[in-house]
């Protein structure tokens, strides 16, 4: 039988009132509070806290606090990435970020979905769809990436964009919703 986190990460309806899920959220919130009180990003305290919160963060990558997430262990970050301050990553499903990717301040990445039927939304259930960002991308500040989106390699997402659909490699998109601006050659 699948746990509620396994259901959520598999795209199945999961009960968010599950005690294990609640404990995982509480653990992450405690680590987030510790992380966001750090003033020196190259200290051993910072690295210890960030590795507990986001265990799949490459050693050559960094996240600038304040940072917010649901669980942390659903975030996978490649080599030499920079995640600027005040980002929110809701990792009910996996969020995978390729190497050499830059993420501007105030970027939000969402994986959860809530039921469309209002009666179903009254229950404490949700699903989630993974978000994947390729290598060598630049996600402009204030962008929002919605559940299930895949962004290919070497893409540029203009500041303030809302990405609702997949973005092919070597493409610049911008706007609400994000639309192709140009191909990168």
C-alpha cells in the first residue's frame, strides 16, 4: 500500500491530513525557520541546514534565504545552480532543476493540484504533477511555473512570466500566460 507522499508524488489523490505528511511538513517548516535566520551563506551551519532541508541540492549550488518549500526532499538541484532569495517551491511532486540554471528572486514553482469540483475541494485531498527545468536555463524574477510543466535546456523565462505549458529547449518565453518570444540559436 502506498503512503500518502508516494500517492502524491505518483500523481494520485493524497490525503493531506495524513499524520506522516503533517510531520514532514512540520519538520520542513522548522528547518526553513532555521535557514531563513542565517546571515552567512558560506557557513557550515547554513550548509548543514540546507542539506537537511534539500538533501538533493548539489554541493556546488546554492539557495539564498529566505526560501520556502513544502517538504524539501522533493527538490533535486543539479550542479552550479543559483536560486535567489524569496523563492517558493511547493514540492508535493518532484521539482528537478538541471545544472547551470539561474533562478531569480520571488520565483514560485508549484506542483500541487486541487480538485476542480468544489465539494471534493472541501476534503483534505490533492494531487501533484512534477516540474522539470533543464540545464543552462534562466528563470526571471517573479516567474510562476505551474504543475506538470517541463522547461527544456537553455531556455529563458522572462521576468514575471506565468508558465502554464511545456517550453521546448532553446526558447525564450515571456508573459501571462508565457508565450514564445524567440528561439535561441
